[in-house]
C-alpha cells in the first residue's frame, strides 16, 4: 500500500459566495477595533491576499470558517469590499472532524497573537466533552498541562477534573497547648 501524497489545501483555493460561509461557534480570537480598522485598510488597499480556511458540509452546502473570521467580518461589515469582490471570498478547504477543526483554529490563532481566556476555556471544555484527553488537547493545541488545568478551572465544571489526580491536602500542625 502506498502512502497518499499530501497536497496542501492552499493549492486549491476556490471562490465561494459570501452567503454560503458561516462563522464557527468556538473561535477564541478577538481583534481590537484599531486592528480591525487596519485589516479593513489592508483589504481595501491590497485586496484579499490570504484565503480564509473553511470546512465544507456537503449536506448543508455551507462552508464554516476555521481560520479567517476577521477577514470574513470585513466583507460582512463593509459593503465597498463586498461589492468590489462581487460577493466572493477566497477559500481554502480542509476536511477534518470538529475537534480537528477546533485544534486548527487554535493553532492558527496562537501562531499570530492572543486569545480570549474565557473563550479558550470553553474550547477546552468542548474538546473534553467530545472525548479528547488532556494529552490530546496539549498536543493539538500547543498547551502544557498547567495551562489546560487553569483553563478548566475557569469553567468551574467538576466533570473536567474527573481524571485529574490531586495530591493530599496539607494538614496544619497542632499548636502546643491545643487539644
């Protein structure tokens, strides 16, 4: 059996009608207003120089953003960009299950900047609920165990800690004369 030759999705960019693209529900990345204005200026001046990355659902005939939400937002919020691009967005398609898409989103974002901690903890929670182990999360999201533990603590859900081994709590020493 021969190994399938890998081809990066960027070699198959397609033009997709904006109306067929939806944002994902889990992106932890936030862009401040000045940077959004800069992104708009960049797209206005240079055009779309990078495709957005999407997952395509044949059943729904919908593309879901994996990376590029803010580039998608520019087209949504600026009619001049929508009109110039004739309502089409450059898209690179990846085919992964939800947990793989979530990991891809986080990797793309972490390679570029910062994350919203609450949204990031929601991703860890959702991956946990999808049956992904802490080791899987660490490997695929580029986190260490302490970071995963801190994000789990933010959610406050005890179910996230069922596989965590905690050490024995310390016992205060008795003071002399106390009974």
